[in-house]
C-alpha cells in the first residue's frame, strides 16, 4: 500500500496525530481521513495550505498521477 502524500508530510514533520494535521490544514479529521484513504481528492484550498505550511509543490498535491509518470515511479510521492 502506498503512503498518501499528506501522510508522508505528517510523518516527515513529526506530527503525531491525524487530528493535529487536520487542524493545521483547517479541515475536519474525517475529511483528512477521506483524503488520505483516497475517497476524496486533495482540494485546491487544502493543497495551497499544505504548500504554504510545508513547501510541498502544488503539482505533487493536485496531480500525483502526473508526478508518478514524470518521475517513472508508481509510488506516492
């Protein structure tokens, strides 16, 4: 199973709890959970928040399939 980019960002920034990450992104824990389980895509607003707080490129958040093709990987970024 691939790790969703938001979970990678959470782990890389040593944010222990999912609800803390959701709070930092100004979304509910349930919305965060739906995003990381790929039930919903990352919205533009959430992508901009992740980009501004953690420096993640918008393309990596909004177009992960394109990033995988461009880098020749099948794993999440």
